[in-house]
C-alpha cells in the first residue's frame, strides 16, 4: 500500500483520516511520502512537486481544487469522508507519481505509433492477468468483444 503524508490542520479530521487509511493498509509518514493529502489547495500544490498530491475539500471548494489540479495536483477528496474513497485516491496518486514505463528505455529512441503503444499496453495487461481476457478487458476499461477483435486483428496481420 501507499506511504501517505497528511498536511491537515484540524486534529480530529487528521486523526479520522489517519485511522481510515491505516485500516486499509496504508502507512502514514511524515516524510518521503508517495502521496500527500492536504486540506488546502496551496498545501497540495506545495506537495505536488515531490509526491502525488490530493486536496481534501467540501463541495463548495471543488472549483479551487480543480484549479489546483490544473497546476499539478492529482485530484481531490470530498468531505464528508466516504469509506474507501481516500485510500483509493491516495493509491492512485501514489501509483501515478511513481509510475514506471512499461517499455525499455531504448523503445523511446524510435517514434512509436499510437497503434503500437496500444498493442504493447494491451499485451502487458494480458501478461499481468496471465492471459485472462475478461479480467484484462475490465482493467483496460474496454468490452471483452473489443479486446477480442483487437487481438484477432493482430493475429491476422502478423506474418507466419
């Protein structure tokens, strides 16, 4: 799970969020965080340069949170807190911040077409799912038939 820093001034809100995140398996840290949750857009912007940053906001503060997202903050978490939401968003922010390219470094020396990038990504997801096309389609957020058609077209276009 993610290493998360909390930049929240209200002690009860900080404690509530800490307990919720720890119960989901996340680690709350003071430094070297993969994700930071701040209670102000300015705090999230400051953290965005070193970790995936999120803004904790009420519905009335969403426009400011979106403005912060345009400047590099990953996203926002709405108040009142909903079980599972903060942990999910923190995991996504941490994963995005620490994302590793699925291609070797020399793959970027040549220009890849969008079709080739898509094919490599789908093949990577299929490998991670051990060939389970239903699971891969769900992860890729495409229909099973769409995945099947893509795989079929690649098999038919590959010389034997």
